[in-house]
C-alpha cells in the first residue's frame, strides 16, 4: 500500500514539476490582479486537482519568479463560508453561473498551468475581496 502511494505521489510530482505550456499559451503571458483564469486548482486535502476558474490575486511583480497566486472561485450553490465574496458581474467575469470567490483558498501556481483567461472581476467585487485578503495576510 505504501509503495503504491509513493508511486502515485512521484507520478504527480513528475507530471506537475515542469508542465508544458497549454495549447497556444506563451511563456510571456502575464496576468494582472483580478483577472479570472481557468486552472487545475489543487485540493487542500489530497493529491489531486480540479479544473476550475480562479482569481489572480498577485501582481506582475511575482512574474519574474515564475509564479502566480490565485484564489478559488466556486459555485454560489455550495455551502457558504464567511470568507466568500459573491461575484456581481458574471458576464464580465466570463462565468456561466452564480459564483463566489473563496478568499481563504489560495494557491501559488506556475503561469504555464493557466489554461486561459476567462474574464475580469468587477470593482464591486474586487474591493471586498482585497479587504478579506488583507485580513489574512496580516498587513
């Protein structure tokens, strides 16, 4: 059983260590804070990931390190968390259904893992998201 778990972990880390750019994506792509992107978002409780929209929360100063920080976006139908911020303008965000930014779920990923840009967060949603994130960062 342990050997199997080690093989699975090894396979996952080999697969994600240096992922190839997604179809048509260039390494020069840069993403701004509050862009909404589609990424394989990692689960917090297991070695797996799920393709989903995410909110870019880092600025371009992180790009030279080959990293982008993103916050999870999930369906508004899910059980709410106190950290959730409802996305007001779904069309601008490029989202098909009512959604929330789950500000407590943050991941740091390589830009090459971003499949595409879906849209941009509206200012009415961006302000409360920024406030919640500041509260978590202790600044």
